[in-house]
C-alpha cells in the first residue's frame, strides 16, 4: 500500500523523503472506512465491538501516527536511532493491533459456539 499511495516527488513539509507521502491519503481513507463501519460495529456484541475498536485504534496509531513521527525523524539513510525507535514502536503497535483483532474474532466465535483447539481434548 505504501508504494501505491505515494506521490512521487511530493515531500511532506518538514520531512526529508517522498516515501512518507502516502500518510496523507491513508488518513482520509481510514477516516472514511471508519465512518462506513460504525453502524456495523455498533451492531456487534458490546465486548466484540470494544475489542475491534481497540484493535483498530492500536493498529492505526502505529500505521499512521508513528509512521508520521518517523517521517520527521528519518534521514536519507533511514538508519538513525530516533527513526529506528519510532519505526520499532510503529511495527510493534501494528502487530499488537493484529493480535488483538485475532483474539477478538476468536472470542466472538467462541460466544457463537465455535470451538478451536491446538490439541485434541484429553479422553476421559
């Protein structure tokens, strides 16, 4: 996605590289998708809706907010300590958001009577 939404030659003011120009259209898309899915989210059971909201918020915080912070910290090498720190937080939040979403989906499915097991249940 980064490469598809990047505007070649456009550099966000205050940053040093056009690599981060995708953040601006992505923020609009996230906002639009969020508005579109509000009714669906409200229709879900409260616990599931809260977990989905938390998962999305954590993921988007990493993907947009910390990517944006990284844009201001990056130099032409992308190898300075402050950028690497922001990038690490970004990736950690994205993965944490994915894990929370997986948990939320499995939790919802369990409330619907679907059982998952990594090992067979012991025989009694």
